[in-house]
């Protein structure tokens, strides 16, 4: 019976070989045929790895290798071109951007061959089209966040589609199957590494070009870049990890790269926040004791206050900074999909800026603060403490030694100014961890 089946398949092989010979070498339409025949043969104890089955593997192995080679080159090109023109706007739906083409007349149980996204230079490739379809279950897990960039989500989808295609081939020969699996794992690792590096470069470039004043606002595009890192970490665990010893390093290496990149991005953003506070402190430094500007301003205000109700000078500087902080916190909290990254960023942001305030005050240890400096610093310090506490920063971070230093210095300066100036117009360091209604 087995011999009869092999004879029949040998006659079928003649027709099959003839049909495949007239196909273009760059056509992948015959892969569903391999999947159909291979799934039948590998489940038959007598025909598995028989003469026809071996012939089928020898026939398709070069096609699979060439297909993977072209996919790797094509995806690499699409990454390069995609990031060059990336807008970094969050993508809410991947499937809405897929082309609308008719479904081929094939059994839908057979996995589709992912199409090459762009032609390879120097090759005339007859590229198959990706059929339109409703989102399969395995894709839904990838895009739960829906906030990555167009290029990154397209990359992760293609890598997953290619890996699914290779896995569903169920290649019967173990050594070649392991080679394919390892090849796709390494390709995914390299592609995700490229994505992470380009995202980090774009993040740094965008921050460098942005404003250093309190007019700076966290844009959705910066949050998208953080979300690309979140997606890259999730996908690396799926696309780059294998249980074998050597291949396991692919996931470990890319995971370390992502963590280092996120750490650098947080440092870049904290440095921007520090620079903005430095700009605020530079403005109020003009009021330092003994400067000509400080003496002139004090004389002018005292003279004018005899005739009119002088408003709180300089509060717009403090209010502008508070508005910037709150907007940045709200945007990051709302748009970034990884709570751990947000907590790490807020901790470092609070610590770095509080250290800057403490350093600025220490440099003026021998000077008495001008009343305008004092009012602005009290407003900034109280609001900062309260806002970061509301964002979940731990008390151990909030009540640091540097915060105690700043609070004690401002409380002492407030007592002195109250005696010297006859009051602080309702601005006080009392209950600095709470907000008075008049201080909102």
C-alpha cells in the first residue's frame, strides 16, 4: 500500500515539477501547495520523510531560503525609509491602513504568505499582495496599546507574520527547521534593535530642538516614542526568545538595549526639565541682594504702592512654571503606556529639580533672598511637592534631605521677610504639603 502511494505521488510529482518550473522564480504562490502536501505527509506514519516527501523538501527549501532573504532585505529598507519620514503620530488602528484587495481563492485555514513591502533594488520581483482580512486573534495581542508609530507597528506586524508563516510550514527535517527558526529570531532581534536606536535618536533630536522655557509642552509624539520602546520590549520577548542556550542571548541582548535606551530617554527628558527650571531661576537671579536691578525695583515698588494697589510681582513666572509641570505630568500619565517608566521619570524629575533648587539656595547662603525671589520659590516648591505627591511619588522621595533643606531655608526667609516687609501677601511655606485655596 505504501509502495502504491509512493508510485502515485511520483506520477503527481512529474506534473507538480512541470507546473513549478514555469512559474517565476520570484513568485510565492506555490507555498500553500507545500503546506497542504506537507501537512498530509507528516501526519502519515508511512509516507513521512518518504521519497516524495524528501523530494518536496528539496524542491521548496531553496524557495523558503530565498523568500526569507528577500523579506529581510525588504523589511530593512522599509524601516530605513519609514523612520526617515516618520511623523511619530500614534497609530490607533493598523488594519485600517492595510490595502483593500480581494481574497485569493484558497483554503483560509492555510496561513497566508506575508508580502514583501517594497521591491529590492536590482531585482524584478513579482510581489504578492497582502489580502484584506479581519484582524486575526494572534494580531490583537500585539496592538492592544495602539499608540506606537506607523513604522514600528508595521515592523512588528511583518516580523510576526513572517515568523508565523515559517512556524506554520511545519518543516519536517529538524536541522533545517531549527535553522529557519534561528534565522528569523536573529532577524527580528536585528530589526528591533534598529527600531530602538532610531527611536532614541529621534527622541533626543526632538528634545534638542524644543523650547527651554516654560512654554515647552510634552507633545503626543514624544509619548509615542516611549510607547515604541514599550512595544519593542513586549515584542522582543515574543519574537526574539528561544529556549535554546545560544539563541536565548538574542532576547537578552535586545532587552538590555531597550532598558538602556529608555534610561537615556528619561535622562534626556529630565535634563530638559532641569534646563527649564534653570531658566526660571536665572530670571529671579536678577533680584539677588546687592544688584542694581534689585535696589531699583524695590524703590519703584515702594513708591508706587503709596498710590495704587501693586499686584504680586513675578507670580506669572511661578504660575507659568507650575502650568508647564502640570501639563507635562498629565500628558505623560495619559499617553505613555508603561507605568514603570512614568514612575521612574517622575522620581528622577522631582529629585533633580529639587536638588537644583537646593543648590541655588546654597549658593546664596550668605545672602538674604529678595521678597520676589522668596514668593516665587515658595509657590514653585509648594506646588511641586503637592503635584508630585498626587502623581504617586513616594514619601521617601518627596521628603528627601534636599527638600528639608529647601523648606527650612524658605521658612526662615519667610519669617525674616514678614518682619522686614510687613507681610508676604498671603504666600507662605506653612503646610507645604497642602494647598490653601488662596494659593491655587
